[in-house]
C-alpha cells in the first residue's frame, strides 16, 4: 500500500495551495514517502521540495485511507497523512514542475476545484482542532462515492 503525505500551511487566514496542471485541481503540497522515512520527515521534505520554503512546527491533522473502485473491484488503495503548519521559513515559489503555488483565503477551500475528500480534509485541517480519520472511496475518475469520517478532539 502506497503512503502519501501532504502539508497545509495556514497563515493569516490563508492557505498555501498547489494547483496541479493535469486537472486544474488544488492540493496541499506533498508526495510519496521514501523507504525508511517517517511521516513527519516526508511532510517536511515534500513540502520543501515543492515550495522552496520550510514549514515550521508541523503537526499531524489527519490519517485517511483512499480507495479507488471500479464497480465492486478495488483498483487502488493508499494511505494519506495530512499535516498542518501555521508558519514557514522562506518565501514560497510561485511555480514549480508540480504546478502553480499561491495563497488562498481559507474560505476558498469550499469552492476551489479539488477532490471532494481533499476538501473535507483541508477544511478540517484549516479550521478545527484535533485529528480527523477516515476513508474516502472514489471512482477511477475521482468522483467521490463514499466518505466515512471520525474525529479526535484531544490535542492539536
């Protein structure tokens, strides 16, 4: 099972998002874990590689199972770990090979084009305390079929 980590910086009421060129969808910067890497190490490495800036004091905000189905068949499944940081060191790039980076008001997470599970995940990471857990099930075209969410309110 593949492991993916993303990291959302929320600062001054805005979020730093990456607009991916393939679908034009917005995501939090992130990527695949390397062998032997911790989820925290991956979050910092991937964010830094994709933005040119370093997140400060990131912490875990979500753990999700992502399932892709074709009818009743599971065709892909991976784990997503989401981190949040409230500050960064350096100035983020505006464009990279991964896409365009930009600051967006937190409220724009409600309307920007993105996978619906990401919307649920990033809104929670931006606005709520605690940690969110869940499973998002999609079609191969990333149409959300089902969302199961649980939350923990301890810590932040």
